[in-house]
C-alpha cells in the first residue's frame, strides 16, 4: 500500500501530471467558492425574526449576539467544508480520473494497451449521484458526530470509517472500470474490501489536512490506479493457483 502511495506522490512532478494537478486544485477551489457563496447567501438573507425563539435570544444577549453570530457563521463554513470535502473530491475525480489514469498507466503499466471506453456523461452522472450520497449520509449522521464530541476522537473515527468506505469504493470502481466490466470490478472489490476500505481511509485522512486536501483528488486517483492493478494481479495469481 505504501509503495503504491509513494509511486503516486513521486509522479506528481511529471509534467503531464502537473497539468492535471493544477486543473484538479482549481476545480476543487471553484466548487468550494460556489459552496461558500451559497452558505454566505443563505445566512445573510435569512431574517432572524423568522426563526422561532431567536428574537428572544437576541434580546437576552444584547450586544454579545453579533459576536456569537460571527463565530457561528465561521463555524458553519468550517463544518460545511469538512462535510462537503469528500463529495467535492469525488466530483473532481470524476472529471479528471481518465487523464490521471492514462498518465500513470503510460509510465507504470504500458503493457495494458488501450483502456475500455466509458461515456463521459455516464461517468459524470455516476460520480454526481455518489457525491450526493456522500453528502446525504454525512448530514444524516451529523447528530451522531455531535453526540460523539463527548468521547474524544470518536467523531473523527466515525468520519474516517464512513467516508473511508464510501471514498474507497468509488475511487476503486472508477479506476477499475477502465479495465474491467462493472460486474467483474464489483466482485474484485468485494474480494478485497478490507484493502479498498483502508485505501479510502488513507485518502479521507488526507482530506482533513489543509493544502494537502487540494491535491487529494489527483493524488488519490493515481494511488487507486496502482491499487486496482495490484488487486487485479493478485486475483489472477489466485485464479491460476
């Protein structure tokens, strides 16, 4: 696993990869700017008087309310960014995975030949659907995240496990579908579900590191190409005894 990750990191300096890397970083930033603008608009256009009980709280807190509201606004941006990042990564990966995979395969797996063709709209549609599932599940378990605040580290553990499973599954299938039929790729993932999930947990952890998280879509795509090829090789060896 670490060998595959090291290969992915080393290839970030490849001129062909750097172009995709910059596109991926700019794509992630663009999506987040839209999300931040949407949160800003929502919070600044909601009339406090329309929220039940808030008028009473404003009167009780007096001049301190603006200060607390400012902290709440910043906190909302941070929490929304934290919860949305896995979905943003999936959208960016859906856009650039083929370009990343092609660069990786040309250098490390030239014997594979031409990849299986997939319609772009089909890939983007599947990616968008999965990104929506990631957001929905993270929002649904938000109350559990809050409850686990009272157990140090437990909410982060849940975040890594949930998104590790989701991210590992989707990254793997996007990479594997280039060389395998969907049914075959699903069976391979299930046969090595532990390794795929561990890869997803590693990528989810990278998403929580500032600056590094912007590199995660491209880095993760390259990493998963190596993982998918390794698992294909293992399965072939197992089949031949």
